[in-house]
C-alpha cells in the first residue's frame, strides 16, 4: 500500500506517469461508492471504463457513449478533490492522511 501511495504521489506531483510521461489528472471522489471510472481520449481512440464493486466491468469504444461519459465525468469533477496539479502543501497533507489510514489497517 505504501508503494502505491508513493507512486500515486509522484504521479500527482508531476501530473504524468513516470514511465511514459503521459499527462494525467488524478481526482478523488467525495462520493462513497464502490465504483471506479476512467476514460482515455486520444486522436486515435476514445474509450471509457466503468468498474463496479470489483466484479463487473463495462467498457465502450462507441464515440457517442464515450463523449457522453466524458461530459458526465467533467461534471463529477465538481464533487471531487483534485490531487494532481494542486499546491504542494495540500498534496502532501492528502497523502499523509492516506498513509495514516494505511497505518491503522
């Protein structure tokens, strides 16, 4: 868990993956739902993923569905905390809290 937190902290600090240097924004949802969402948009491909309760996974390459999903995700950002590209103090405090949670496990 600590290695994952270290990795995510590095990704959040640089707003990119260290292996590829591809840009990424990390958000933490304020909603307590066992569902994970992600999407990838490039000039070659649009794809969205929905992971539900760790058991079900839905993905689509359909351009219209992916565009609708992206719009929906942009709206969800309003209810989320961005942990990439934020001030260093807030990011350090966020990951310190996460490490405290892991300590209690």
